[in-house]
C-alpha cells in the first residue's frame, strides 16, 4: 500500500506512520518540518496555511490519504481537491465533537451534527472546523471513497494535549492526590496505536462512511486508570477519592483541571464516555488494556524527560498544587467514592 499522511510527526499522525511502516507500506508524509517523521518515511515539506503549501504534492499517486487536520476546513478542502484523482481513498481523522450538543448517551453515527459548518471556512471553533473538514472530504472524494474517523478521547505515547501525562506526573510526585469519584465511573478512550491500526485497516479494506472510534463503554474506569498511573510511577501517591459534588463545589473544572474526568450523569460524561461504538467494533477496532496504555505512555514520558510536547493551539490541562491542597483540606470523602 502507498500511503500519504498529511502531518505524520505528532501524536495520531505519527502513530499512523509508525503502524504503516511496520506493515511494510510505502509512506509519504507532508509536514512543515518542525518535527522529523519516523525513519523510513519519505518526507515532503509544505505548510498548508501558506500559498504554495501543497506544491510538493504536485505529482504522485497513493492508495490512501490520512489527514488529521483540526483547524480551518479550507486547508482540507484544498488538499482533497488536489488529490481526488490521484488517491484511492481519503481517511480524515475527525472527532465526536461534530455531533450537536449534547449528544445523548448511546448515540451512534446517525446522531444530529453541528450546524453552520462549511468546507470553505476559515478557522472558527473545533466542532465546526472538524465538521467543515468532513464536508470538504465528502465534496472531493464522495461518500464511497472517504472515511470519517470520529475519534473520542485519545490517549497513549506522544500525547501532545497533556491529559494522561498530567496524571502520570501527578502520581509520580506522590502524596495525597485528589481523585474525583466515583472509582467505578466508566470511561471511554482509544489508545492512539489502536486508532492507527483501525485507520489503516479501514483504508486497506476499502471502508467508507463515518465511524465513532473509541473503546466500548466501560472499557475502563476512573479507578482503574488512576490505580495504573500510581502503580507504574511508583511515586507513593495516595489517591483520595472525593465525591463529585464536593469536587464541583470547590470550583474545579472537569475535563480541563481534572483531565479525562466528567461528573457521572452530566451532559459532559454522556458526551465523552457513553457512545455506542458497535460499528467500529464490528469492523475490527481492538482496544488494549488500560494498564498497557498507561505503562507505555509513562515509558515514553520518562524518555522525553517528563515534560510532554504541548500543542500551541490547546490550553494546558491539570490542577495546580495550591488548588488541589485546598480542596483536599476541606473535602470529606463522599459515599461511593472508594
């Protein structure tokens, strides 16, 4: 297989390139040159936001294109139009954020989508940018030659958002840790390597259409995730499981200040951790155990000195020590949080 990856040097794009090389595929990656792609990749330079940024793609044919773009949809429009007669299939890594808010627990790919998105738009907001890019792919490749990968929460090595790295570093620091309950709160996420394997399988098998790509509901729990973080770091952390109402009353923001976590029964938890992913599962999605994701992310994090890369277009996540200490000092443990 001849694969073109637009990007290919960070997180999801890098995982796709590494997985494709491991399969023996011929991989070309177009990027701005800020980071080197994995060895064995044919590297092309190009800035999709600049005039002439796609000139390096003036020639060549590919069996499939994988695109992870998450800014102005018109960048995807330009690439898809350029490649529609020279690539067999366009796989766009989108997001479950394209669904109208709030998506109902148990929703599938047929759920209503955000309004106001356009393939020719400049940058607006994340949900409409991703949906606009989907429309750009559909315009150029049609529904039969495009795959819309609506990923959920993505974790694993090379993470440049900071969610799992923050928890790992916090557990490594040790001492009492504010652990938002309940322990058995079900979570959905996808390891970036499992996402990459599914993407390549979709391209190889000629799949088309939208797919929610995230683990089954309850693949792991908040307790299992934090226990794995505490164990692998060996930092002597003492998780203090705290009732969700107490966490919220302390003014702590779910998802951002306490990454991954959303209060049970909330719209946020329903949107992030309660989707029906039977379509992706039926087409080969396999999800590794949470302990493996945590272990491998910790090994990578240690290898880069403990400070993960941070996307400049995303805010930093995590709870500052002063706010955590204040919450721990005033918050009794609630029932059902152990």
